[in-house]
C-alpha cells in the first residue's frame, strides 16, 4: 500500500503546530490494524491516528502501532 503511494502527491492533515499526517499514513495504519484484527481479534490495538473500539474480550496480547518517522 505504501509503495503504491511513493512519489504521488498526498493530502496532509494537520495534527498540531508543525505536526501532520498524510493520507498514506492514515491508510497504512488502517491496513496494519485490519491485518492484526484479522489474525488476533481479541488483542488490544493502540494506534495514534485511529479511534479503535476495544475487543469484546481481551487476550493477554496487545499491539502498539507507532508513528512513522519522516
């Protein structure tokens, strides 16, 4: 998904002064969350940009998706 966006113009979304996310950032995070939820639906997932519902039952596992460095 990210490779397909390389070199393309991207919409920027301001988060705070001097900090932003791009459409590729948001789509990449969404893709990562979908893969984790598909394989481990009971695990907690923490992601900086996504508002994620908690699983109905939690396992001992959990995931943290960090921001990509620019």
